């Protein structure tokens, strides 16, 4: 029995990618940022980058915030010193 892609299909070959749209848009409603490791969102009214591609016949849409603000916040959070631990009888001033 042959594969769904034909007998000459090599599973190690690169996927067929065709870009349908790549540009910027203004969000009419909130979207998740596909490039953010912390699952932050793109707020309504903000400009974002959008890429629509066909990958092996399937539509793939990616939305990313412009300027990488979610990445900047993530790196800033990672570079902060750890919060001090307070004992039960200590008052933090």
C-alpha cells in the first residue's frame, strides 16, 4: 500500500511553502502573539505583523506584535533579581 502522498514521496524532504500574505495590520480585536513565550496578547487597535502561508496544503497564520514588546518584557523579567523571602515575624519596609 502506497502513502497518501504517492509512492515517490520522501518524508525527509522539505515541506512545500507558499506565502499568501505578509504584512502589517491593525487589530480589530485582541489576538495572541505567536512569537511570545509568555502567551501575551496583541491588544485591539495595536499594529501587528501577520503572515499567512500554505504549508503542504494547510493554511498557517502567524501574528506577532511589532517591536517585540512582549519579548522585551520577558527578558526584563528574567533579568530582575529574585524577590527577597521574608520570615513570618519580619515586616518588609
